[in-house]
C-alpha cells in the first residue's frame, strides 16, 4: 500500500508570499479542491482558545479557509463543542463570546460560528460505529449534520493524550458534553454535595430516572439505573454533577480515535495542522506556557493519522527552545530526536493512540512528506 501524503510548508515568507498564501498553496497542492463543495455544509472544526490562552490558531487562517471553501461553492461555518468543565466555553453563549474575544468574529474570521452541541452541550447524535470502547459516539449535531469536515488543528502538547493534533481536535472537539464524559471518564458521574444547590434540574432531565434529591436536598445518583449519558453533567450549572474517575491516557486515545471515526464517517474530509506555538498543554487552559520548540510550519493531508504522525515526528526532530517546561528538568541536554511529549507528560501514550487509529481504518502512520518548494515567489 502506498504511503499517505502529507504536504508541508515552512514559515519563510516574502512580500508576495505570506503565510496565508502559503497555507492556501499547500491546501491546494494537497488537493482539497477535489472535494465537491457545491451547496454542501462544511464544518470547519477549530479550537477558539480559552480566554487568556494565546496559542490557538489565528482567525486569519480560518478566514482564508472559509473564503476558499466559499469560492468552491460550499457553505462553511466554524465550529467547536462545549467543554465539560466550567470556564469560558462550557455553554454556547459563553463559548461564542470567548471566540469573539479571541478574534473569531465575522470580520476577522469572515465566517459565522455554530457551537456543535448547542446551548448547553446536550444537542448530540449517536453515530454507530460499533467501536470496542464506544459503540455509538455522541457527536455534536452541527458536526453530525455537516456534509464535509475540515479540521484546522493547533499542534501542541497535551496533558492527557501526549499531544493534541487532528485526532484530538476532531474526536474530543466534536464530542458533545455527554460524549466528553464518555471519553474522559472510566466511571459514571458523581455528585459533589458541597456544590449541589438542590436546584432539581438534573432530576427533571435524567431520562433514566437515576437521580433524586435526598433528605438533605442534595442530588443522589442511583447507579443501577444510571447509563452514564452525561446529561446531568451537561446541565448542572453549579459544578456539582461532575466526572467520575479519569480514564487512562491509553484508553482515552483509543476512544478519541473511535470518536474521530464517527465524526468522519461517510463524509469527505481534509485536515490542516499548524505546528506553531507548540505549547506544552491544551488550548483549553486559560494560559499557554512557553513553546517547547521553534515554530515549524503548516502541514495538510486527507489522512489525519499520517498528519498527526508527521507533525509529531517534526516536533521530536526539532531542537528545544530555552526556558520552557522541558528545560525545567533537562537544562543542558541536546534533545533533538527525543520524544518531547513523553518528557513533559510521561504518563501519556500517544503512540498507542496512533497505532489504534490505524488499526480501525482512520488512516496510516506511514507518510511521505511533500514540501512546498517555492517560498520566495
Ligand atoms: S443540577 Fe447540579 S446543583 Fe442542581 S440538583 Fe443537580 S447536581 Fe445539584
Ligand atoms: S449520567 Fe445520565 S443517566 Fe446517569 S444520572 Fe446523569 S443524566 Fe441520569
């Protein structure tokens, strides 16, 4: 079987070829235009960045992508789904506001936002894939309804998965709140009694009659009835219905691969990753610690597995910048060729995640890196 092609450009520019044009060139070179976009709803999956984090992809790139898709006859929209934890993106109102704050407004991003899983993260559709870990991932409706998926991924480290790239952006990022619960948790939700106000919202909305208010007017889950749908976590506005015990990194990566399979099922798709501001952790944090390696470039592919592997390999090959999370513990070492993700997150298992993604048919790890040769015209 031939290798998957990953198209790559470095970040050198000239007056006639800026980074937006270079992104457009590799996307074109990679063949995105072969997708029939005419009159199709196109979900551009992107992370808008938690307020305070400045490592997310600039809206200018999203604008260029949206304009490319419109020129090919498609109807693009920018999308992400709500978070499980409280913060600036846990419901659609706050999420859109946070996105605007980070520049994803109709002027800068030239595209509208639809939060995939709706106002409170409960708008989801189960997409059957008969996965080993997740039989029918719970995907945000706007993504499930989209005809074409384009992912724009900020490639960086991640505290739970090792790195965050295309698979993480798609699999975790398109999961509804209930989906995120399934991804993260090895168990069903729990109630933090201190936070519970007894508002009864979870009781009213649990479709399985699995929650009651006890004599102290605190929510209590009947685990014989609870199916782990996550609705109570999505609806509780007091951080009282929360995740149970976290799953392992290995299983989290397996589940993310299965969720990605559901997101992309039966749909044309294409992926672009930005290996810039390679911060140690997810853009879901309200800060981004110093980059680990110098900015590397932009890569694009039809194959999200090959794309993630190529980006990981480039970060591994790169030298380490001074004064960051790696140099805190490895101050005088030459670390070109070292697995930076394992250095900073030793409990993570990104390699096993890619192996599993390949095994379930999402793509292949073997790739051919095709460079954009011209950078000065
Ligand atoms: S929705 Fe939250 S605060 Fe309200 S009763 Fe349920 S757990 Fe308690
Ligand atoms: S996870 Fe679902 S089934 Fe379980 S208590 Fe919460 S709403 Fe009910």
